[in-house]
């Protein structure tokens, strides 16, 4: 019998069961517990998560829409493989959308939200000083979410978050690349300065450049680490 890899979902959670199942499978893909090209069996996933097959089926349909899995006719569901081309495509879209979000934030942000972004810069600097990768990823995520919130465009936020999740499994590789943490902080500071100045064009430009730099570093880190991606 195969070793259990996924933990049963917490049925006492306030979240609906379908969301718990969706989160569990998505996270398993992001962390690499479920690997690219691996077949996903509904019965096995249901047993491991301690649920029926119905929420599993619903989760797989949603994950297909998000790009995490592919459905092969007459064969079933498989964890989506990801190539360098996929990563480039995702970043190409994300750079444009992050620029749009930053531009909108420069136009619509409140003083309180600006103060929060300043605090996040301080927290990021502290995380770098303490070499806390977990804290760094957390603060980095909060920083970008603060921009999305200030953009006042919920649909834009949902689209960007979906794109970010598809490459989340490589996030730590990118941030841990030599020199990237400090450079990322400098880029975040430039974004805040542009938003604070209400300079829409500058905010768009520096946010877009930040994402383009993140793409270059991520691909370099993946190649250096020898992660098996197709060209």
C-alpha cells in the first residue's frame, strides 16, 4: 500500500469542505508533495484527506481552471507539468498586471495603507537580517497584497493571485538566490516611493521591472538547482 502523503482535512474548520479539499490539494502541488505529471486518483485522494469523492472531483475541476492540473481524456487528472516557456508566459502577464495594480494604487491608496507598506518594508529588512526565509516569504506576500488592495480592483487581484500561485513552488528558490533578498527590498522601496509620490507612470514602471527581475532570478535559480523543467 502506498504511503499516505496528505493529511486528513480539519473538519472542524470554519471553511466549507470543498475549500478545505481544494486548499489541501493545491498546497500539496505547490510544495511538491504531488509532483509534476503525477496522476491524481480520486479514490486515493479521498482516502488520504478523509472525505468523499464529491469534493475531490469539485477541487480537481477548479484546479484545472487554475492551471495546476490537466485533464487527459480517458486517462484522468495529472499534476500540470511546467516549462520555462510556461514560467515566461506567466511572468509576462504578471508584469503587466502588477504594473497596472501599482499604477492604480498610486492613484487610489490611502495614508493608512501607505503607512502599512512602510511597516512591511521594515519587517522585510528585519527578516533579511535574521535570515528567516519563512518570514521573508510571508512579508513579501503581504507587501504585494497591500498593493492589490490599494488598487481597489478585486478582479485584478484575483487574476494576479492565480498567476502567483501557479509558480509558488519556486518562490523560495528565487528569494534565496544570492543577493536577491536585498535587491528585492530595494525594488519594493522604489515601488513605495513611486506610489507615495502619486506618480502613476513611475509606479507602473518600477513594479513591472520588479517582476521582470524576479522572473530572471527565478529561472536562473531553477537552472542552478537542476529542477527538471522542459524548455
